[in-house]
């Protein structure tokens, strides 16, 4: 401001912004109906929790940050009877797949009990403590990430419902690893106001619970969240856009029962049957498809989403690019903890670099460097622009296989000139149009935390291979628990994996009804 206007103008401008600040909405006390845990990248204030807690994003930079306002979603849930029981641990700023990149230490879960337990081992993770359970890491499993703390909070019964954020799978993946339900709504359905951004074009608020019912209740029940816009989040759909999207969609306003399953068509995306898929998960996926046919009379057909194999690479260009821009504001001056030693140094650049050097963890720094590079003039065309192109193709793939149109896009006739030569299409056209896609949430069961610690970052990125396509296209997706007995060599690993259902944009009501009926 100093560079562009006089101090009178500055004051006027500031007043303008200040008067634009949202009015704090006084909530009438609502009778308590359920307990809620909130991922610690979602803003809460002293009115959200009995004792004020910071909103840290698991980052040293924000260790003492107290938000002056509450995220819209928290206000909305409190108005529906939620009692906030705590903030949950995560990967710093939501960047990660195992909730290990946290200033509070790694989240971990005990392995499932042996078939005939001689003792019951309960290892609970207080969702409000944000404390790591680093003792006895031996044998502990990854809780998935980045909403690992939220998934554990519902798995251990410490909260009935938990909020997470899902940018590329961070609600669905931990749900799969922890044996709970994780739902990512259509992009723009739930307000992101008060959610610390990671990659705005992908970020969504997601819900975790033991069963689908609790989630359906808040999203679609009487006063369901699906109908509520928020002017403070420009990407949150307005009331008019919501009405337009719901047109021709079932389940908005009219509750759907289990009979919604009759005559549905489910697509099995062939490209999801990758080599790295754990055999037990492949078997459980096939068993789920058979169950849909036998018990619900559904039709299950193979479909092709050829751009899938490029989706992960595109995601890991787009998400870090947006992150590098978002995180530029943490400089120790405007936002974030200042490095006080460097602060005494006269040169501002030193303060900036020192604060960012201390304030961010390694994975966040890696993303900032990646993003700054792919947005640089020399690399932009080869990375960011290409990734955006892949993103469009991913969306087209989905629009081609779904029977319903995407209300946000014109129905596109598939244009081959738009394709990369490397994407062979002709042999993969399928005439089938389906209602939902059925696939695993992750290629493996929850890995051992000790193994995760040895992984390279790229190994960890692989976990997101089945979740990022729906994120790139902004589609609703849900992970429901699926029992698995897996044989790797002569070791039998059993446990719960995630079965993922993906729907067309704004087909959330049917998606939740179907997930409820089959889980
Ligand atoms: N694991 C992915 C990432 O690190 C997804 C994270 C998320 O959805 N917040 O970017």
C-alpha cells in the first residue's frame, strides 16, 4: 500500500477492507447431538471449543496461531448440534499421505488384532492432543494422510464425525487405512472459508465417520449442507448454481432409500487394475462387484479412463504450484512465526529466508521448490501448462463414461486433436455409460510406519494414484471399508481396505445413498 497510495488513501482502503470483514454470526445455542473432531488446518476460535486452541496446520510456522474467525463449516456443524471435542493431527498444511510430516510427530495406529486375540490392546489417540505416539513405533501402521488424526478420532470412537480436507485423497486414503468412511463432496459444495488453503482449485472439506449414515444426515438430511452457499468462499456454489446442478439429480429434497440401487450401472475402470495393486485388494474389489450384481441386481461393466495414468503426475505439478503461491504469505512478517534472531539483522531478506527455513518442514519446502520451478518461465510450458491439459482430459474421460452430464460443462464430443500422441484411445472406447465408478481407494493396505519412514517422497505420492483423478475433475467420491485377506509371499495380511465409489459432479445424494446401502 505504501508504494501506491498516500496514507489517507491507505486508511480509506483499509477501512474498506475492514468494513468488508464478515460479521461474526451469533449462533443460538443448539442442543448437542454429536461429537466432532476438526483437522487442524480448519480455523476454530474460542467459541468453537471450550478451551481456545490454535489452528496450527501441524506447522512450526503457525504453532501459536489463533484464528480471529471460525471456518464456516465449523459454524454450520455447531448449528446442527456438533460439540467440538478437539483438533486433529495432519501432514503439515495437508501435504502428505501418511500424517508423518507433522510438527506434532507422526500419527500411528496399532495393527488389527490377530484372529484370536489373547489380550485386547487399545491404543487410542486423543484427537485434541495432537501428540505423537512415538513410543512403541514397532509394528505400528500408517493411519494414512493427510487427515490421519481425523480418521483415527472416528475409528477410536473419540468423535462421531470428523472433518478433514481432501485435495488429492486426504480424506479417502486415511479412511481406507483406518477402516472408516471418508467422503469428499463435489468441489464447491462445502464452503472452504476458514480452511487454510493448500491447492485452491482442488481443496475440498471432507467428512469421516464410522458409517455413511452420520455423513448423509449432515449433508443431505433436513437442513442438509448441500443447499447452503457461502459468499465468503468464491468457489462455493451460489444458491442459484446449486439449484441448477440439482436439476435432474435424484436425492435432493427427496430422501433416497436402498432401492436406489436397482438397475444401476457400475463401471470398473480398467486402468485402475495396476501391477502394484495388492492381490487381496484386487480380490476384494472383484468380490464387491459381484455382490453388487448378485444382491442388488446392478450391472457391472468395464470402462476405460485412459488419462488415469497421467493424472498422478499432473496432480503433483498442479498441487505444488498452487501451494508455492499460497504459502508465499508465510514470511515471518505478515504471517507466521518470526525468526527472532534474524529479526535483529537489518536486512529483510535474511529475516524472510530464516523464518521460512525454520518455519516449514521438509516436505512443505520440497513442494514450494517444485511449485516455484514448474511455474517459472523456463519450465511453465513443459509442466504447468501440460498438467492443466491432462486435467482437462481427465475430466473428459469421466464425462464420457458417466450417464449423467456434468452440469458445469457442456457435453463434449471427444476431440482427438486434443490428445497427446502418447495416449492411445481408439481401442479403448466403451459405449457403456455408467452411474458410478467402483475401484479401490489405495493400492495397498495400511503400510507399516517404519516402512513409510524409509520411503522416498515419490513412493509416498504413489498412494494417491486412485484418489487424485476424482480430485482433478472435482467429482464426489467416497471410501467405504472393505474387508481384505491379502497374501504377500507367504505372509497373510488381513485388514480393511477402502472401496471407492466415484460419481458424476453433484451426484452426491445418490452416491451417499448407494454407499449407505452397500456398506
Ligand atoms: N497426498 C496428497 C498430497 O500430498 C493429497 C493431500 C491432500 O489431499 N490434502 O498432496
